[in-house]
């Protein structure tokens, strides 16, 4: 849960998407293109994580366990996003976009409102 539902998604949102946006905005197309390529693997990983969540939630008692883990790990992931994005020129805008993205992903997994 910590890795697949929180940490990797934080890295995808802040590093891949945040830095890619910043690179494009500042004329660094090479970095943006490399991050676009990395995003292809991130999308594969997201599909895998969605399948893992579906399998996990097929047994309803697992929901409470996962939600407890999310309560522990989401604040740490959010702090990591904020710390990383603070170093980007877009700062708070990049932070908000990344936090919104990770929350939306958890909602897609069936864990809305547990952040």
C-alpha cells in the first residue's frame, strides 16, 4: 500500500508530471520528452495497481486494513510532494496539481476521502 498506492503515485505526480510541465514551460524539450517516455511506464504501473486494488477489495474486510495504511502513509506522501514541488519554479501550483492527481488516483481505486 505504501509503495503502490502512495509513494510511486507521489513520484509520478510530482517528479514525472510536475517536472515535465516545468521543463516544457522553460523550453527544456529534451527533459520533457524523456519524462513523457517515463510516463509510459508510470501508466503501466497505474494499471497494475488498479488491478491490485480490485483484487484486494474483492475481500471486503481488506478495505479497513488498506484504509488504515492510507491514513498512515498518505500524509507522508503529501509532504514529499510538497517538499519536491517547492523546488520547482511553479511551486504551489505544482504542489496542488500533484496532490489533486494522487487523490484522484486513490479515488479511482475506491478510497476517496481517506486522505
